């Protein structure tokens, strides 16, 4: 791995701007796990950083539309009674279950003797197949989408504190790198400097510097046989798990009771989601926590429901990990 950020050296659908609302306008700082009260600051960034933020926001929206919500987080478990969790479990199993088949199909398409499917592309393919996953699938799908488009700046898959995977956009010599993470419960884009992440704990394990679209990434995104929920549920209920619903949620709560670490409760990686960004001092800037009104209402209900459950059962629901 290559550590380049040393601190010592320094299923949601698309919506129009007119129907969107900033998450910090509908949620409190405490509900968003901000590090303090909203400051409503305006940060001047380079044009390259603003370009990266817009690209990250678009990519996050695409990933969320295809993968839904993080399968190993508390809030989605409570909100959808286990669908996201079951899809996340299946993502782990599908890598082994279908890996040889996907690699064979890939080699049939790309005949180079040394051709082997890029690990991130393969994991993105798995995530699309089960329409869900954990942070690895979310990050790999974002990375693969950007490789398929071709981006004229560094695109990095990075491991944080040996515990979480995110995508970083941008050359730190020209801009503040941007954190792209569709797995967080509230899909907010922020710069690394305005994130809760410690740069000294980020290890870049994969990087792409090529503005040309990668046909291998394009193949991984297009040739996907998706599994419907009944198929996934049938496989998992045949072994360990009950069907999706209250019994499944109780099973997941009890399986984590008294264990460390628990499931994740990561709502936003931004220190202050109300921060606005601009590359022109004469403009008020743009916030990157926009959500549709219906999505924001659902998020508020999910947060309130989970917070009540955690207050009533702190040894179960309250056993949660943050960054």
C-alpha cells in the first residue's frame, strides 16, 4: 500500500435541483453526527476541486440508485427490515459463488494471455449482481464507474484505518482531494480537509491516472445478471438467516449483542455538512448535501426510529461503530 496523505506533512433516484433540499436544513447537527453546530461557512476551493465535487456527487447518486444503502449499517437495517443487510451478506458470498463464472466470461471477451479481471471491477460486478453490499462494493462500483468514463485526474481507492474503503478524487498538489462515499447513510460529498477522516490513516491501495475510458470497466458494468430478492432470500434462509422482517432484524440485533465492534452508524463523513464550496469569492457557493424532499423525510424517520431503538436497547442497537 502507498500512504500519501500523512497528517504530519499536512436506492435513491436522481432528482432536479428545484425539488431538492439541503439535508442540514431538515436535520439537526446531532442527527447528522456533525462535529459541532452548523457554521454555514463558505470555503474557497480551486476549480479542479469543485469539478471533483460535482463529479463525486453525480457518481454517488448513481451508485446509491443501483446498490441502495450500506448492508452493514444500523439505520438501513431498521428502515428496510433487513433487505439491505441481506443483500450485503449475499455480496460477500457471491464473490466466491460466482467468481469463476464471471472470470471465465471476462476472459472469453478479452483474449490477451495475461488478462485477468481487475479486483475492483470484479467486486463492482458482484455488487451490481446482488444490488447491494458493504463499503467495499460501494467504493469499487464508484471506482469502476469513473474508470469506465475516464477521468482526467487521479482516482484512488483508499483504505481508512484498516476498517473502511472510500474513493478519493484529485491530485493533492492541485486541489484538496474529494471524498466519494455512497455507503455513508446520508450521501454527502465533502473535501478531505472538511471530513472526519484523519489523512494519516488513509492508505491508497489502487490508483488510476488515465483520462481514457477503460473497456474492461465498461464490460464489468454492462454484463451483469442481477439476482432478485427472492433468489437471495432463498439462498440465505436455507442456511442461517430468517426471512426479511422483524424476525430477521431481531436475529441481527442478537447476533451483535455484547460483541465489539458492532454494526456501523455512519451518517456523514463531513465535519460540517452545512459548508458551502465555491471557486469564485464573489459567489455564495454550493452545498453538497442535497436530497429530494421525500428522501430527506425518509432519512429523518429512519434516524428517529433508530435513535429510539438505541435509547431503549443500548446493549443491542446502541452497540455501533463510527469513524
